[in-house]
């Protein structure tokens, strides 16, 4: 019985060591689980620990290779201090991405078109969306200032706004 316990502790130490090696090499442990959890898997069952570790290790190697950092691309692993901001798409591959790959910060607003000669002067006009009684017209564009029953508020529903804001 003592021999089995010693063998289980050695297995746990091996699982912990391999998990920490992945953390140093790939930037995190397999599946992001703490190294002590990997030690517990290996302590409970050598076969369970080995199979889970190999599957998780392979997934981490694939993740790092797709991210373009680490020893698998010839680029040194980045430290946390100079790591670029994480994007949702890196953790959730099925998450929709912008058409440009998310490389641009924010699009430049289009240049303002000159106001037509017959444009209405700045004033409260009937809300073209129909959700409020009135919306403020600047003479060139609609604003987010709306009015209902004499109460002026800011339209905060971005899916329903009209024109640039």
C-alpha cells in the first residue's frame, strides 16, 4: 500500500511539473487549469492524468500556434507586460469578427456634406423614427436629443438611432 502511495505522489509531481513547463513555455497551463489540479488528476490515476494532459497540451500548442506567438512560430513568447490586448476571438474562435479582421481602431467619419440651400434651420422636428414626438435637427443632421410630452431626453438605443451621432 505504501508503495502505491509513493507511486501516486511521484505521478502527481510529474503532472505538476509538466503543467508548469507548459505555463512557462506556452504562457498558461493546459486548459488554463491550475497546476495543482493537474497534479490531482495524475495522483488519482496515471492513465486519466496522461490522457487529459495530452489532449489539453495539444489544444494549447494549437492555440499558441494560431495566435502567432511562442516557440512554434519562431517568435519568443511575450511577457504579460508587453502582451497585446486580448480579443474575444482569441478565446472564442466561433465569435463573429469584423470583416477587416479587427485591425482598424474606429472608422473615420465621412466628411460632412454641405447643407442643401432648402434645408430646414435647426429646430425640433417630428421624429423620423416615430419612437418619440420630436427630435432635434441641427440643420444638417439628426441628433440623439428627443422629446416626448415636453420631456427632453437623450435617445440611448443605438439600434434605433437615425443618422450619425
